């Protein structure tokens, strides 16, 4: 049974992991006969957003603890991740990918990547194992690996930023997957497009299917 490591960035689209993308990715992994463990960095998240009105709240939360809500408590700190134990590494999207796992939301192409995230990506790449990124999460892969082929959908400003980081971008529509065979990078746009939950499910299933086909 193939094993995925799913890396979360908190809980909720505006300050953490996008919950639909996270849960439907886990569903797709199990539905297609593989299994997963969930990880998140043990760190304070950048800020807390009220998801009803979009306003920042005057409180602090921990990324690992918030992500444990999605993982139903079955989660590990990302600094414990060992690429030798897994067949693929998967990052759902959500603003947490661009605020907690990296600083892309604030610094664009000049962003920094959280050290445990960078170590995990480089470790999988060195092992020649698949790295999967949904929605905005491909920008992290672009920053760490540079010359890779990926997609963030159709947003030109983000595509331009990806290019500045050395990656090549392909425009995609709902459910489409871009595969960089050389670097083993698998990406799909999800909520970078104006999508509904069924389209998110299709994207998650398609990208997981592409990874498992590669691993077969």
C-alpha cells in the first residue's frame, strides 16, 4: 500500500489549510487504495482570521494544533517527517500555504519557505519521489526547487511570480493535472479557479490517480 504524507498549514482557507482540498485529498488517497499520515509544522500561525467577515482577530494559534482539527488529532509535527518512509508528499492549498508554510502572500517571489517544509520537499526530491501541490501550494515547490513545471490555474499575476522563481507555468481548468515527469511534481488548480466542491473533489482524485499511476 502506497503511503502519502499530507502536510497541513492550519485549519481554514484564510489562515490555514483549505478544508475541502485537505479532506478530499485524504478521501481520494484512501478511495484509490493508498494510505496517508498527516503532518504540520509546530509553529505559531501568521495570524488568525474570522472566516465569517474576513477580519483579523486579536489572538494567537498554533499551526499544528489547528491542523489537528482536520486530522482528528492523528497528526505529527513536520520535523519528524522522514522521506524514506513515504511514497509521496502532498500539500493542499489555502492561504496558510502562503502565510504559514511560506511568506508568499506577503513577499511574492522573494518569499521564504518554512524550514521543515523546505527540508521535506528537498528530501522527497532527492529520493526521486512525487511531490503533490494543490491550489496555491505549488508556489512553495517553485520556490524550493526552482526549475519545475507546474500549474496554479489561470491567475496571471501568480503565474508571473512562479516564473520569477524559475518555474514554468501551464494554464489549466478544473480537474486538470500538470505533471513534471523529470522532477516528479504533480499539481492541480482547485480553488485558484472559481470552483465548487465537486470540482475540488475531481481535482484531488485526478492528481492522486496520476501519482499512483506513476508509482505503479
